[in-house]
C-alpha cells in the first residue's frame, strides 16, 4: 500500500495519487458519500451490480506498474 514512500520525485507522486484514488474508490463503494463524480457513479453502479474486488485490485496494481515503468 505504501509503495510510494520508497519513490522519489514524480514516480512517488504518481503512486501517492493512485493510492488516494484507490482510497476514495473504496470509500465510495462502502457507501460513504464522496465528491468525485466518477466515484459517485461507480458507487451507484456497484449497488446495481457489484464490481469484482479482485478486478479493482488488479486495476490499481496495473496503474502502479505503469506509473513506475521507465
């Protein structure tokens, strides 16, 4: 979760932003209101048909890999 702490500069900021997005998404999917429209919409869709947790985890992992790729 704290992989950004080991990174310096732009890579560290990218990873920190991904972690913030992931936390906001988890918050929205748990039913707590958030302000970001994309997360509000994802939470609404979650109530209609649940997002697979493993798939969301893989998306976050992929984003982290892409953020630190040379």
